[in-house]
């Protein structure tokens, strides 16, 4: 299974792994699963780092190096992803989360998230 990790899971995987649920940890450690991260998550962290959000204080260069070295696949943002956001129902207001949902739909990957609100979308999403 291909798993696209939401932003919080990426931050926790690189830092405070104790915050990752046992279910998410099991899925992430299962070598049969391909782990992915979105450029949208890095973009979100860069913006929130710049605003001084303490929960998003991340060394982005180091995080990207860590993820790629650990075998994560980097998912860029395409025009198809951006256009797919338009068809999403207004369940969630965060533009980064909406883009992750659109990417999951377009790429036919499962979005792994801690945000239960995202799981309300008619999309391949797993709340952990």
C-alpha cells in the first residue's frame, strides 16, 4: 500500500515518535508499504516556521534529507492536484490539508492522518 503521511505524522516521525499511535507506527514500519510525503507539507511547515508556530519548529532541510534517506517518496504538486481541490466538499478549511486530500485522490494513495475531520472526505484516507 502507498501511504501519504500528513504533516503532523511527518513531524513526529522525525522528532517525537512517541506521539505516533501504535496503528500508525505499525503501518509506517511495515516494509510492504511505500511511505510518501508531499511538498505541500514542507510548504506548510515553512510558512508556519516563518510565523513562529512552536508546534511546527522544524529543520526543513534536515527533515527532507531524513525522509529521503529513509526511503520516503517525495510527491510534488501538479496542476491536476491543484484543480482537484476545487471539487472537494467544504469539510475542511485548511488549504494544505485539502491539497493532501486531492493528492490522495489523484494519485490513488491512502492519506494517513491524525485529523479525524479529514477522514470525512470521500477519499482514500485512514485516520490513525
